[in-house]
C-alpha cells in the first residue's frame, strides 16, 4: 500500500520487504571481510613484534569491534540509502540549503576535528604499520554512513515543517506523517549504533596502546570527553527534527479535533477523540520509546565509559 503526501511524492507503507536470509548472511560476511581487509591488507610488511601482538587479547577485541562496525555498515547501508533517496525525492526547496547542506558541513568539520586533534596532541605508539591512516579510513567510512543518516533526519524535518503548514489534512498526509516518525526512530537507532561502536573502538584502542607499550597513557578522560561530545552531537541531530514532528502532530490533531470549551455538551467525547489522535500520532511518548531514544543518544558516552573497565584481553 502506498500513500501520497501533500508534496505529491509517494511514501511506501511501513511493511518493508526484507531480503532473503542468505543475502543478509553474505552481506555480513562481506562486512567482516572489509574490516579485516582494512587492518590486514599490508600484513606481509608487518614486523615480527606486530604479528605476535596481533594474537593478543586486547588487539583481537579491538579487531572484533572494527569488524562489528564494518558489518553494521554493510547490512544497514542499502535500507539507509533507500530511506535517504525517498526523503530526498520528497524534499522541500528550503530544507536542502537551509538545513541539510550547512548542517552536513558543520557535522563533517566537527567529526574530522575530533578525529585529528588527539593524534596531533600526542601521537600514539604504532602497534601495526600504517595504523593512523587505517584508523582514518575507518573514521571516514563511519562519518559517511552517519552523514547519510543525519541528512535523512534533516530532510524529514523539512517534510514535517511542510506538513505543518498544510491547510487540510488528508489520509495520505496522515500516513506520510506516521512514516516520517517511523523513519526518524530507526535512523536515530542506527546513528546511535554507528557512533557508539566507533567510540567503543576508540575506548578499546587505549587498552591496545597500553598492552603494546606499558608506558603509554590510557587517556580515559579524553575518551570520555569524546563520547560526551558525540552524544551531544547525536542529540543535536535528532532533537530538532523530533520537536518539529511533535509540533506538526499537534497541528494535525488540532485541525482534526480542536480543544472544546468546558461548557461543550460533547466535551467528553471530543476529549476522547483528541486522546485517540494523540495515541495515533504518537504525541504522548511512552516510557519504552523514551528509553530507546535515551539509549541511542547516550550510546557514544556509554561506549566511552568502557575505557574505565578492566582490560578484557589481559
């Protein structure tokens, strides 16, 4: 089933067709191979010490986190691109240059700065050859997929603002609004997972440095600050769009059923209708939805706090 919004662009219904299991498994294996390739492509040039260290617990745990990231990117990138394309085709004229482009530029600058500053302040020991370029490649991939998710969120904001200005709400526009909310929820979860895993890998690499060179400073404070800043960044990406959807949902509810006067004889029935609309439009955030959003937003900070845990690899 499909619904057409006021902007004339068709939104597919939420019943998404999932790929075959074997395709998902192949994509997971491909993502795993990508992570291994980035780390091991120059294995023939590794020193004996680096090859021996590659069998240690801290290194293997860090490698597992890297592969988890690349598997997540590979599995989520097709639906992510599909979601982005759908909202891009339905974009409003002002949202691209007024919201998406400047926000993308600021996000890129912030992430690049956060990635480069720690290396410039204090170069870390190289436990594998070309360590810093490899980490930059991984950071670039993470930034790319996070940027696509973020731009889709900002496009959703533009569409929500346009819906809020509609003079009359049709069934198709109502379905469009509900799909915008569904997409925003899964994009937030994906964004939190991508950034959270990246911060978790950054936290674990401090343990790798220490295992490779006992004199290396763990830098737990810096990793925690890194996670805190990225958690704030996720909140800044998500909350304005969420607030816009809330305001649009309120406008839709009020256009369908306005607030009655206390003396209205149909007061109880109209209030019940407004409550039903609140539930339909998800204006009353449930405890579970609030918990999921909080976890997604705080996932970078939670990941950074793992640097305070005992080193798992020993």
